[in-house]
C-alpha cells in the first residue's frame, strides 16, 4: 500500500481509500467513482432524562410490542428513544420540534417512569442497505475503493468483527475462516444498486410546550399528540406497520 501524499490545493492521493463515511458513504462513493450501494440514512431520536426515582443499573431494556419506543437505564436516569426509522438526507440531524416532549409524554403514559428533566437530546443517522446487510468489501468498478458502511443500529455490536473483516481483506486479501463464506459474500458491495430515494419534504409546525420545551430545533416536522401505548404516531415521520426494519431495533450504535 503506497504512502498517501498531499498535493498543493489539498488533493490527497492514496492507493486505497476506505469509505467509512456513515450517512455520507453513498455520496463519498460517488465522488470516488464507485457503484451506488443504495445506502439510506434513517433518523433515530433519543434523549437522556432524569427521573423522580432512580432506575437500578441491572434493569432490562424495555420496549413496546411494536417497537415504537424503548428505554433503558443510564447513569443520568434513563435513555429513551422513539424508535423511528425516518428517511433523511445526510446532514447534521437534530430532533424535530416537540418530538422529545411527545416521546416523554408517551413513555410516561405507558409506564411508571416519571421524568423530571431532559439532560440531553439528539438525533442520529443510522445507515442501511435495502438488504439490511452492511457493506464491507472492494468496489469492483473503482480500483482502490473499499466500502465499510451500513451497520444500521448495530454499529457497537458489529464494530470489532467488521473492522477485522475489513482489515483482513485489505491487508491479506481475504477473510479468515472465522467468518463463513456466505457471510463474506453477503457483505460484498453490489455492482450497481439503486440510489436511495430522496426523503419526503415536510411542512413546518409549531413546537409543543411543556417540561421538555428546552429541547428544540428548527427542523421541519409532521407532529401529533402522544401515541397510545403500542401505537404509531408518538414521533414525527412515518412508522413502518408492525415495527421497525431489522437493524433499527434497540442496541448497537442506535442513538
């Protein structure tokens, strides 16, 4: 592998480029001349909240049957999430106005948790292929381009194995026997997947008021009242009937 070099004007040349750009991986791949992989960023909003009564650290993660919200213990109190899988562009995602408040109200209406304060709220972008399988391999049509993206909501759990599989392919030329040939084949880049569809445009709406009012952003949204237990609608954006897609369940690198 040749040593990279930087030319005047900021041009960096290298024999190998690992595309691990997350939500921006599809765009970076196009800049490198690689075939599209259909990688789609999906929003997931979460918050760290303080509670009236501490939750024991051994408390299990809890989610509703349709996977539209979940919570788990956190040193702050609890981490709560609405479990949405909303199409997004690659961007600096922020919670929709009122989304965190509706999430808190929904969880409090369905559980015994009593939230006193939002310590922190954020929206992450999980990136997935249509197959829900990450992409980890050389791009056949663009020499020197290696894909490492699309881990969806399981980045933490899969990171060690994905890094090992990537390193072995780049350095040794193949993955060791610890990973089955079928799995290695499934991880390989597609020769030309359809690019992801553009996310739908959303009309603006006023933010809700209440104890969560300090958490705000200027992002447009489609909102609604707190959802009944186990029903969609507790947060902005579409909800897939019957639950979220594989890879977006609680766990891993989800927010």
